């Protein structure tokens, strides 16, 4: 199984997907992968989420994870559905410990120095900065990460196609989460693939820390 740092480096943008109909999952996922984005995060915000994960796991080349994981039970349910990594909006010791014990690559959400310190105590070095824009944007992340030289981040929340390259220019940022890449009532598969192709050309700053 890959480490979370390896997964974060596979794609500069991780699509954050809220999909209500499992039948829609595979066509959307295939469009994203064709566009060059292999890492797909399915948020556990809908009753269909676990079925969506199962559908996406059938796509060649896709690395599929569960987002909005809030509890140990949700973590176990996501693992049973085939999730290859887990993302949470915040971090609690019980959930982080459960993820570490189960050996699943885990990306907990943080917004404060104290949260990063608690992650460090558990041996974690990779974090989701959330909600990225509401928590102060790029200036806040630069200041927040300064005391933690080997921490690396995936900003999510308010990141757009226009601002993603600016986030990725930060040394501490390996990838960003992008909800603009998911399906919507006005978005067809060709548009999703085209958006993924554009996002796949974004680049993060070189970093020696994995």
C-alpha cells in the first residue's frame, strides 16, 4: 500500500466528489482519469458514497479514497468498500489512531498549530489544510507551517481552478483538493475531462520531504 505522501504526489489536484447516484460514478471517474487525475476522493456525505467508492475502484489506474470520514465506524465502512486512503475534515486522536492501526493512508484536517502538534505526536506529517480560504488562505498556511519544516499539506475548501496554481507554488503544498471538478447539473463528461486535463498540468513546488 502506498504512503499518503506518495498518493498526494500522484495528482496536483484531488477531485473532491459528492455523487448521489452510483450509476454516475464510473463515467465521471473515467473522465477524470482520462484527463490525468488519478486520485479520487469520495466524500461520505451521501447515502450512495460507499457504493460510489466500489464503482470507482473498478477504474484502471484510479486511486480511490473516502473523504469526510468522521468516525471509526465510517473508516471501517470505507475500508470495506475498498477505499485506499481516508481524509477527514478535522483530527481526533481516536480516529487518527484507528487509521494508523489499520494501516490506511490518512490525511487529517488541521487549521491550527495545536492540531499539527497533535498530529506530530502521533507520527503524522501530512495534513489537509481545511477550510483553506476561510482559515486565512495562503498567507495563513505559510505562517502556520513555518515552525513545522517537514509537514506537507493538501489545502481544501474554497480552492478554485484559478487559485490552485498559487497554492501549489507553496513549498509545503503537495496537492490541493478541488470540488470544482465534480459532477453538477450543468457539467457534462467532456467538460469534466477538459477541466481535469487543465488541472493535471498544474505543478507543485519541488520538495525533498516525502
